[in-house]
C-alpha cells in the first residue's frame, strides 16, 4: 500500500512538472506566432453582422409575453347530449346552461389570447424601433468612415484593434489620431515589458530521489531575443491591421508608435518610454510579404526607429507625436468665432508670421537666423542646435498654405539641406502633406510639421493658443521657380 501510494505521488508530481513545461512552451510559442496568427484572421469590422434584426422568440423571456396555446371552442363545449338524455326532465335546460358557460369561458380565453398577442406586437415594435435606430446609426457611421471623417476613422480602428487577440500579458491599450489632409493614421500602442511576457524559467525538472523541483533558468540574452522578436511581430501585425481593415482605402499612411508603461528602477517613478516608431505608406506596405519576412530585418528596411535595448527601457523619439495630430482647424465661420480671441495664423502679416516661427524655434532651444522670404510665401530660417554630437545646422521652412503641400516642396528642402551642409530640414505648413511627401521624407533627415502640429507646438513651447482659419479668398502663393 505504501509503495502504491508513493508511486501515485511520484506520478502526480511528474504530471504536474510536464504540465508546467507545456505551459512554458506554449507561452514562448504564442510570442513567436503573433504575426502568423494575425495574418490568419480578417481584421475588418463586418457591418452587415452588426446590423440587428429582432427575433420574436426573445419575447418569451417575459412571462407576460409568453403566448399560450390558441383556444379552440370545441375544447370548451360539453359533449353532446345523448338521445335518451333529451327526455330526462330538466336535462336540456342544464345542458344549455353548460354550453353557455363553456362559450363564456372560451370568449374569456380568446380575449386573453388576443391580449397577449397585442402585448407581443407592441413589445416587438419597440425592439424593431431600437434595431432600426441602431442600424441607422451604423449606416451613418459607415458613411462617415468612407468619407474619411476623423472621428469615425478613429472610432472604427479602436474597434479593430480592441478585437485583436494577443498573447497573455499584452495590455492592448491604444490611442489613435487621423489626419484627413495626409490620410495618415497614427497609432500609439502599449506593449508589455520583458518581464511581463517572457518567462525567466527555461524548464522544470523533478528529482525523484530528493522530491525536489529544479529550475533551469532561461539565459538573459535568449529572453531579450525572444522579446525583441515578439514586439517586432506585434508592430508589423498592427500595421497589417491598419491597411487590411480599411474598407475603402481611406488610410494612405500608417504610423505606429509602441511604448511601455513601467516604473523607472532608478527613480521609482512611472515612465512611458517609446521603444518602436515606424511610418509606412500603403504602396510600400503592398510590397511586403509578411508571411515570409524576418520581423526585425523588415523594420530595419522600413527605417523604423527602434530602441537599441527595449528590455532596458532605452527610449526613442517617435516619428510622429500623437499629441500633435489633432488638426484643430476651424472649418466654418459662425457667430461664436467672433468671440474667439486666439490669433489666426492666416491673418498675420508676413513679417509677423516670420517672427512667430523664429520665436517658436528659439523657445525650443535653437539659435535662429531669418533669411530673405521666398516668393512662394514661405519663411526660410537657418537654426543651430548647440547640443554636442546630436546638434548642428538646421534648415527651417514654413509655408502658409490652404492646400496640401506637394512632394516638390519636400524635395526642394532636401536639396537645400544638402547645399547648406545642414544636418536636418524642417518643413512647417498651415495645411498638411500628401502620401508622396511622407514617402520621400521617410528615412531622410527631414521632419514634416502640419498645421495641427504647429498649433500644438505654439501652445506647448510659447504658450500661444492660436488657430488656423482659411479666408474664403485665400490663394496659395505660386512656388518660386
């Protein structure tokens, strides 16, 4: 009996260890298949399935709406009188009284039956009205999405990303912004830290002789390699979902910024360092075969900004700050706009606009010098970043435009950067940029700042709460030849 009990105990311990090891393998396997699993599904939101059609059987959950069997009059009537019964004194009168009572009972049952039908019809009409309202709102939402309205695009992609399934430990916290001028979707996503998802144990082993469980530690370099591969796969999967979930190719450019939410061990304070930032156009994305890519190499090819050590919380600067993506344009004049005391950038004189841009970059820590204004209404400014190693000469150009800035302006800036021997070029506009402009700037020492970005920077660095209201008669200056 003791031997049997001991054998059962040992077998139980071995089974427990095998289960623990299978869980470890499953955890690593899930991290290694993030992209593969994402490519198998369809990230789109199916609006047809979201449409509601009430089902009558759901009414039966309410006892007052349960429909009884349909009353049948013959079931209430007494059996017919026999031939001899008719000759019994008083029998006919008694039978007739029974028939009258039966018909009255049938009438009451029929009225009750009809009353339930009327209640069911009224309740079903309410359900139908609610469904029609929901379906109408869905149709309006889909129309707004197809029209590339920013709020609709952001709400849609919020649903897309929140329905995605990731391994345990991924927080799946998203912030989104959409720029209608450049058709650019910016996604800030929280990724897990190394400690959140990669186990420190390689394998468990049961030692029968000592009844102990030994642990084999997973080498730290292996853990970091698994982590780097996992977050690279998650990045590509988010980009895949951005383009594949697009119902009418509303998105031309997608930007993904991945950050961590953790505690700085040196200060004990909460920090949110960015570890990956990548921008890609739809055309460039279409050239990728994500089924066969090596995720880390793919991000390198896309000129992604990647932390040199995400496991150690080494931060990078995102290519596009999501806080600067709110356009904050005033599309229409109304009575309330006359009460708005914010300066309108489109009403400033050229010299005032020059001073505004110059002061802005001075507030940001650059030494600036204005050059002669160009004939296309732009402002040329040479700035110097005094930081050692990272600093240098910076060319700043600002254009007050109503229409989207074309790629030619970005090419001109790049040429000026080379001619001036500058380390960076910054192009600022009161409007936005097209896909070709972002494609050209990708991987080059160029930074494109939209009207929304400019308003944010003025508020953040100069305390100026400005606005951009396009006058009806505004005509963009012709570019200089």
